[in-house]
C-alpha cells in the first residue's frame, strides 16, 4: 500500500502520523509512505530526522476554510496545486488527514482526484478544519465517541482512538501494569508537568509558584518540567533560584522516558497528551488551555474528570495550594491512585495504530464497507415513507 499522511503543525497532530507510518511499514517492504505537512510546523524539523519522504506545503495557519486576503488566497491555491501534483506523482492508495490546517489541502486535493480519504479527530469537539473536511472524507476516526455528534456525517465517525508510536506503546504496557496495581507511596514521588510539545508559559509559572506548597504536601517530591524551548532558560534559572528538586527540559520527542518515571501528571488537555497519559495509566491534573478553539480542551478534560481519571482545574481558578493538594491526593493515597490509574487506562485504545492502518488498507483496496452518511440515510427514509404513502 502507498499511503499519504497529511498534517502536522504541532506534536499532537504530527506524532499520530508517525505512529501510522511505523505500523504500515512494519507490515512489509511493499508498503510506502509520503508525509505532507506545512512549512514552519514541527514536521519540518522532525521528519528529516526520521528519514521519511515528505512534501512541505505553504503554511496557511488559521485554516484553509477561513482564508482572508489576497496573499492567503494565493497561498491556498498554490498549496492546493502543489498537493495535487505531489499526490499524482506518488499515486497513493489512500490519504489520511491528521487534523489541523496542514491536512486541509492534501485531503481536498485527494478528493478532487478520487483517492480514498480518512480524517482523524483527536479532540472531543472537532476542529473547524475537520468539520469542513468531513464532507470530503470517506471515514472519520475519532479518539472520543463524543466527537460524532459534532459532525455532519455522524454515521461515518468511528471510535478508532489516537495512534501512539510503537516505543510509546511498549513502554506504556509495562508502566500500566505497575500503575494499576495497589502499591505503596514511592520514596521519591515524581510529578511530570507538561505544557504540550511547544510548552506553555502559564503552566511553567504554575510549576514554579507551586513548589513551596508541593514540598510541604508531598515529602521528597521531584518535578520534571517540559517547558518548551522558548521558555527553557528562564525555567532552569527559576528551578535553580528556588532550589526545586527536579529538572527542566525544553522539548522531548521520547516522552515515554518521562512517563515511566512519573507518578502523576499535570498538563494541558491536548488530545495526544491525554492518549499518552491513558496508555501509561497515570492520574492527572488537567489545566485546559483557555484559548483553545471552541474550548475543546475543556471538553477533553471533562471526559477524564467525569470518568474519575483526573481532575480539571480552570486556569483562571488555579491556586497553588489546590494544585499541591491534588498532587498529594494522587500520590499519598494508594487506593485513590489505583482507582484513578484504572480509570485512565480504561480510556486508552492501545490498538489504534493497528486498527486505523488496517482500515486504510481496506479503503485503499476498495474492500471497506462504508456507513451511509446522514443525508443519504434521510433521503432513503424519505423515499421509503413516500413509497408507503403511495
């Protein structure tokens, strides 16, 4: 099979694509992959390190479907033609869009030349790009079943989960076995703080300000902060000045190395971060990014909070005392930690990469049986009713 994986921009949209590429290529040398992303996104930096074939399109951040101004229209048309030409040259059997603006042009171009298409939606509330692309997709794969009601074609939405890379899954299996068991409080409890692949200054500030209360509430606690490259120097200086036990890293591709060490996670509520937290069966304290489109991170966090997998704190309401107390609740109460870990692990879909690739192969070779879209279903029901009346 020849597969185009389209999208990127952020780690949350890009790394699920790497997971799909790994899974497909592990099935034999007859399979091949072409990544299509945008200039300026994380894919431009990371793809050369992996050795994948790729095409970078003009960046139209803000969304193809909300273009404004002559320059953006020109970039959109240029990018569409670039994507179409790349697709014709590669001649793929299927295209999968990872979400975000970087996936729009390849998915639209593949529709125009009738290549089977799937889009993936990682969030509880779909992005505007994916809601628009849904009309051009043969199938939609969702991390959360709650996403389906937001699409115009809900019958074509499948709960496939969010694909994770093989090394992440392997590390997660071992950690999840440990974390879902009743175990004593570790001698050196470790709090992992993650603002996302690009870091988050507000989360970094919370980490620094919470330290005095954290060390009081949880003796021996250690903090690992993924700060983002732009804020790394400031956070390292603050850790040193405040004698914070732990370490600061700007960016880590191998997040599994940090999850393995951790007992509880404080993070934004980005979809891929949540998928990883679930896979590792870790209790979480979630502070949704308050400016996320359609407030989707709040809806993501609600799912984890309502299932007992984590706590949600709104950024405007965060108090360092409360953060410290939640960390203590998760770390110092073995029964609670076990229950939260089990609830988190129940939200994981460890077979996501395998299932999605298998489905893409079916789409590519024409053996996939597709659900009817809502409009077709309503038309059929209307015709049946009219026939009965006649």
